[in-house]
C-alpha cells in the first residue's frame, strides 16, 4: 500500500478529543446545555468531554507552585494538555468573560507563553438571552487567548442570541438553523484539526 494511503486510513480512525469548559456554574445554565448539545451533535471522529470548573479555586500565585497547586487545577491543566482542542462555552458577563472562566484560564495560562494553552486549538461558543449572543465576550476571549499563544479557531463564529427560546426544557436546541450552525462549526473544526495532524 502506498505511504499516503496508509496515512489517510490511520487519520480516519483517530478520534480527536475536545475538552469543554463552561463559563457558568448555574445548574440550569444555557451554556452548559449548549455544551451538552455540542457533545451530542459532534461529528464522527470528534469526542467532546465536559470538565466541570466548580472545584477550581480563585487564582493565588502563592499556590501556583509544583508543591502547592490544588489537585483540581492540576487535573484541569492535565486535561487541557491531553486534549486536541479546548471548547469554551460561555455567557457574557458585563460585556466580557465571566470570572469563573477567566479564573480557570488564568490558572492554566502559566508558565507564560509555554502553558498548556500554547499552540492549543481553542473554539468558542456563546449563548445569552439577549440578541447579541455574546459577541463581546468572544472578542475579549480572542485577545486573551492570543496573549497565551493559543490557536483560536474562528471559522464562522457561533453565537446563540435568544438562548432562552432556542434551548427549551428538553435541553435540546429547537431551532434548525442554530443546530445546523453548530454542526457546521464542529465539522469544520474537526476537519481543520485533522489537517494539522497530517
Ligand atoms: C453578572 C452578570 C452580567 C451579565 N452581563 C451580560 C452582558 O454583558 N451581556 C449579555 O448578553 N448578558 C449578560 N448577562 C446575562 C447572561 O447572559 C445570562 O444570565 C445567561 O443566561 C447566563 O448564562 P447561563 O444561562 O449559561 O448561566 C449577565 C448576567 C450576569 C449574572
């Protein structure tokens, strides 16, 4: 079998692992539901897991050492390191990034420029009840990720405005256009990740 053909077969069998982080701790969080929808609708070859940020303490530089770093933070950093990509799913708080998510990013961002985020592919989804769907949090996250040398996957941005109507009690997206946008986003990301592996 020619070499190139062998490579294609190998790639097709490789499952890409994505780590999902949610910027809201609410039990009824629309963004948590959105991540669960992304997990359900993920295309073949892409597996998304949810890492719950509720056990991550507030950043404290005195604890950010090999000896003192909290176990939950070590687990977060290890999970990011082992993932092919990180999916941030977040509301917008006061035109920016919710503290829960920013705090987790801060822990994972050390050592500067050489952290588990360096060269990591990062996707962003946002959902808000308002019309804009979190456009400002997406822009702010880009700036933050840029400073960590992460690779931001942009494609067509996925923003869910009117989230209270689009994610109903069943927990599923009830709007065909939004579902299609989410599947497109994930499919393009998978294809881009595969292209980086070859
Ligand atoms: C402290 C706070 C600040 C907020 N600021 C914004 C904002 O700037 N823009 C926006 O679209 N929604 C804002 N919201 C509304 C959130 O988008 C909304 O509560 C959303 O549903 C929260 O996400 P969740 O359902 O995943 O918890 C804010 C909510 C809170 C609690």
